C-alpha cells in the first residue's frame, strides 16, 4: 500500500540569514549529521524550516531575529531561506515531483516584511505564495504544533511528557489520522442542527402558549450561558494541566537537585583524586629529578664496570693520597717533615718526584668520583618505569578532568537556595491547583446530593422543577443543572410532535456521531501506544524497562509493574518523544524527514546504542544538528560510531568559518558547509 505522504529535503540554502552569508547543504536519504557550534544558526534554521513546512509567515520579532548580523559579506537588508523538496506523487508512487519553497525577507524598512515563493513544474514555474500539493498541505498547512514533532528539539520532547503535551498528543492523533477535519465538521453540524431546530420552531404556527413562549425566550440566553460555562471549563482544564505540568517539572527539578547533590559528592571526590594525583606526579617527578643526579642510574652494566674499576684503584691506592701541592709546600719550609734541614740534594730529589703526583684539582675530582661510586653501588631507579607511572597517573587525571567537566556542565552551584525556591513554588501551585479543582468540581459535579449540599444549582431548580427566568439560571455554573434546565426548556418549547421528533433526532444523531468518533480516537490511541512502546523497548535505559501511556500528564512513564514513574530525566523524555513520533509516522502511513537539534541529549552510551540501531532507521531521512561534544558522546558507542562513520548511508557536514581551523579559531571568514570527514572528526572548538 502506498503511503499518504512521502517527501525528502534535497537542498537547504541560506542567503544573509543571521550568521550565514551564502551557503547550501544537500542532505541525502538516510542519515545526515550537521556539526555546528553554538550560536551559528541551529535555532534559526529550525524556526525557518517550521515556517516553510506550515506556510505560516514569521512574525515581526522573528524576522528581526533572522536579520544578518555579521561582517563577512552578507546583506543586512535582504535575506532568503530556501528548501528544495521532492514529494512522491500519491497517484503514481514511482513519480517524484520537485517543489522549491523560498522565504524572502526584507529588513530595509522600519518594519521587516516577508513573502513566500513556490517553484515547481506542477505550477508552471515560480508563483508568489505558499503552494505545496494537497498531500503535503493536508498534513502540515497551518499545523505548527504538528510540524514541531518532526522538526523538534529537547524542549518539545520535554513538553510532550508534561500535562501541556496532552492536547498536542490529541491534536497529533487527529492530524495524522485525518480526524481533525471530521471534528471540525461535527462542530459545524451541531450548529447546523440547532439552526434547523430554531427555524422549525419559527415555522410552527401552534406555539403560542405563555409557557412555550417564555421557554423559547429563555433558550437563547441559556445556550449562551452554557457555552460560556463550557469555555470557562476548558480554560480551567488548561490551567489545571498547566499546574500539573509545572508541578511535575518542579518535582523533576527537585529530583535533579537531589541527583546534583550526589553529583556534588562526585565532584568533591574527583577533585580530591585529581589533587592526590597532582601530588603523586609532583613526588614522582622529584624522585625522577633526584635519580637523574645519581650516575648509577645511567646504565646498570656500565656502572658495574665503573664500580669494579674504582674498587681496584682503591685497593691499589691509586691515586696517591697526596698531590703536587703537598711537596711544593714542603719545599718552601726550612725543614723536612722528618725534622732535618733541607740541603740541595734533598730538594733536588723531591723536585724530581713532584711530577709523579697529581695536581690538587685533578686529585680532588678523582676523589669525589670515587666517593660517588662508593656511595652509589647499585641503581636506585628504572627511568622507564617511573616515566610510565607518571604517564599513567596523568592519563587517569585527564580522564577524571573530562568526567568532572561533564558533571559540572549540568551542575548548579546554588543548589540550596534553588531547592527552597522550588519548594515554595510547589506549595503555591498545589494551593492554586486545589482552587481550580474546586471550581471544576462545581461545573462538572453530577451527584445530586453534592450539587444540592453545595447549592451549586444556585436555586435555579426548585421543588417543582427548573425555573425558566434568565436571571435565575445565569448564576448557576453546574453543567448538569444547566442541561437539566435546557432539557426542560426544550420540552416546553417543543410544543408539537414535529418539534419533539426533530429534537429527539438531533440528539440521537449527535450522540451517535460523537460516540463513533470517540471509538475511533481510542482505537488510534491504542494503536499508537502499542507502536510507541514497541519502539521504546528497543532503547534500553539504566533504570530498567519503561512503558508509556497517553494520559493527563502527556507521555507518562510506567515500570513493568504498572507503577507510574514521575519526574523522568531528559534522556527518557527524548526516547519517549522519538518513539511517539516514529509511531505517528507508522500510524499515519507517512514518510517525512526527521530534523532534530541535539538528537542524543540526555542519552547515555547504552541508550545511544538503542537510538542508533532502532530509532534512526525508523526515518527515511534523518537530519541532525550536533556540536562536537555531542559527537564525542555518540562516538563512545560502537553503534554510534557506525551511525556516523562506518558506511555510505551517512552524510557529514561541518559548518564553520572559512578561516577557522579544527580548534575553532579564528572565527573569521564566511560560513561554509564543509563535507571533509576528517575535519568533521577532529573539529574541537573550545566554547561548546
């Protein structure tokens, strides 16, 4: 069976947009990783892509944000963002049609302006406006929430797992299944049914009793009041969802702080170990320096020979114990050391022997050498061993520093005050939530005893039945009471058999259609949940297997025992979001590009493997913005390395300045899209 929608991005180009001068990239089918440092245009590109896919024009603030702001040759007054698409012809799946959508931006005036341009052979050439084919429009036109699921970031993933994500999930199910149009038709039909009834009432000649007339006069204000209460109910439900989301977020943040408290211990432990290693390296370096001053450590075999020679010289009393200066000093005395006065023969004899003795400087050097040899008979150290030890300690230190850097990236120094602040917010939100629940209970309560006990009908229903005066029921906010009054008024207004039959038919038709839609929606939810959990099960997490369900908290997590697991970390949120979006593609029978900013945020090496092997292949075209730190995280997993490098199914691009080296400096020159794989592997700017 052919898919409802299959499309691919064939080219993305930027002209004078934010940091980009004139650049284009040609993504391929399969995997595309675009490495880019922070601040070079990731968020800008995601926003622009969403506008291209939905046909919604950017607002004034966004247009100002897109303005070129560098000095490397771009045009600050005019910009252009362009996407080339190939869309499969649903009637002829073997045929692909080319479509190019451009967003032209003019920042030359006081207020920035923009317009779309679409080019396709199907249109006969260029045409102003957004004119993509019906198969594409039916999925994405004006559906900002829906496209954010396929061009998404960590914030979208996080929102899906909160109460705010509940409506997004419901809308996504309606959009992907085509039920959204049906729901709009039903709302339209309800109004049509009521109009038909009102028209028939006006055409009935026999409705002229006082009771019928009063009922008819009250029905209009009552319907308006019920509509107002229902709007209030929706607003309160939104507030309640928002409160639930904020409370869950606070609980998650508190758990994060508790986890960071553990991280604080890890940081101190690592810092202690690093300092210990530094001391150890310093000590061993001192030992090495001292050992270098010990000649016995130079060469063990050679030193043995030196030691043997020195010992032999000592045994042979070489050199003599006195030197030339001893005899020269002796000759200057009047008498010899034996006490006799010097005569010429004695002096001549001594002078003839003086040169047989060493000079004092040489004698001192030899004596020093002999003393050194005597003191260092054996080597005290192996240079190779100590150098290896120092290198090993340094390697261990570097690894701990890397680990310390990663922990510190997500570490908040001001934990205690933040925890107190969060607890204060939680208390306030819980109190506000209770107040909202009380208001909702007044509107939604169906138990007669509770309604009467709390006087939520505001005495609009007396002992003899409902009161039809407008001022009596407009104070009431309880929907059950209001619907009772409405039914009563309808019966009084339906004074003829024709009107009663028409009312009965309208109610029956509405109930049947709504029940059928509810049944279809539940079937879609179950199918989507099954697929989502099937995919999620292939991404193992450190905390054991998790399952997701679609409840008031968005994508909610449960363990294998069916126990809810609130406050999941960002890794679990991202995994669940991927699974849900991939399942949407299956259920909706569509194959569209997945464009992600920071695709492995929060995933550990174990989860990255599951992501690499099971999530990425779910999409016919997967495009991801990553920075170098994330690239290194992916590289730590063998499956991640395979996704990046091991076959020809991956396209690698590095966005960098033309003068920029792999170290990220200097940041000058036009921005380029570099397809060199080695540059991609070695790109290491220090500010990411």
